[in-house]
C-alpha cells in the first residue's frame, strides 16, 4: 500500500489528507484538530479545512463559526481563495478554513454547479506558500461535500471507533475509495485506519482491533488513540489537546500518529 511520502512535505504541492468516515462520532474532528496541531508542533505548517456544516473543527479551535466573514462556502464557490479565507488558530503553525452552519443548505446549491465534485480540488490547487500539509475534516456522510474532499485529497485517513459495527462501516468506505479512484481521483491512497477511543481495559476494544487488523492488515496504523478525558475536554477550551494538556496520554498518542504518518 502506498503511504504519505515524507519527501512530499518538501515539495510545492502539499499532501492533502481527508479525515473521513461516514459514521458519526468516530473521532474525525478530534483527529483532524489534534493531528493538525501535532504536525504543526513538529514544524510542519498545516492548513485544516473544516468541510462539515456542524463546524466542530472551527468551534473546537476556539473560533466562532458565525463570525468569520469568509468561510468554506466562499472557497467552494470560488468567491475567495485559501489565503483570503484561512485564519490563524491558537496553535502556532496551524491555520483553519472555517465552516458555517449554512453550508448544509449550500450543499444543495452547490449540487447544481458544473463539475460539482471538483470545487474543493480547484480551490486547493494553488499551493499555499509555506503550507506543508492540508487536512480536511469531513462530515459524517458520503454526500457531495465528502466527495469533494475525496476528489481533492491525496490520501484518506479513516478514524474508526472500537465498537461492534466498525467493520461494516469500513467495508462501505473501502468500496467508496475504489469508486472515487476509478471515476474521480485515481491517485487517492489510504493513509491508514486509526483506531480511536481505544480502551485497553475492555475486551470489546481488543476484539474490534483484532478483527479490523485481520481484515485490513496493511491499513491499520500502529498508533492507537486511547479514550482519554483530556481529549474530550480540550475543544470546550478552544484548544487542541496538544495545547490543552501537552503531556496527557491523548496528546502523546496524537504526536505518535503524526510521526507514524510522516515516517511511513
Ligand atoms: N480519544 C477520545 N477520548 C475521549 N473522547 C473522545 C475521543 N475521541 C473523540 N472523543 C469524543 O467523542 C465525541 C465525538 O468525536 P468527534 O466529534 O471527533 O467525532 P466525529 O467523527 O467528528 O463526529 P461527527 O461525525 O459528528 O463529525 C466528541 O465528544 C469527542 O470529544
Ligand atoms: Mg466531526
């Protein structure tokens, strides 16, 4: 399986990682924010694109989604470019393209546009000066917005919660990956499956890990993201867990995830 090539970080076209899973609440936003903050801490300037109308990445990084003058909608419609829309965050080296609740309605409007799956790809096609990695936080569906993310991305990172129905969701997502590769984006690779909310004390977590590893031995990443209360507290302080509690288990795990993705 192809992986993110660290050498790509030095080229002008940055890797674009779509954090995707059609299942809700599996840790997409948590992973997008904290992987972004960990990459930034490692010195790789990162742009986080909040493509979810819930705008959880935006509010989780302490920005009010109703107050940004320009947001992802303006980027998708071509009314503004990344440089105009991106905002600094509390984490040095991490910038954010904010989302807005109105994006839910706008999705219908976008559906009538020409090349409607290509809007984000076009918007991200001009490399941003100094940006070494782009992360896209996707909504919990496989609709037009997620299709835009998968068409723009170079790889998919799939957070998967250690719970009973994990494998069924993954099969569906792998099918979507093949479909997108054959029709829209032949270069899209799987960066990895990252198991989230892992609780080493429960048999269920170990059982799910084993069955997902058996089905996707090359895709499952070594790094396990533990269930950690500091991770869930951080967004209410408008911070990544890396800033909120740099030494907690959650922060350590997301740093390890960033390093694993850079090394493989
Ligand atoms: N490792 C973790 N430890 C503890 N809580 C976590 C962890 N990961 C995520 N959570 C919590 O689980 C909830 C869902 O996480 P998150 O919002 O990241 O999922 P999501 O996949 O982005 O959801 P949605 O599909 O709605 O966008 C949040 O309340 C988050 O704080
Ligand atoms: Mg989310």
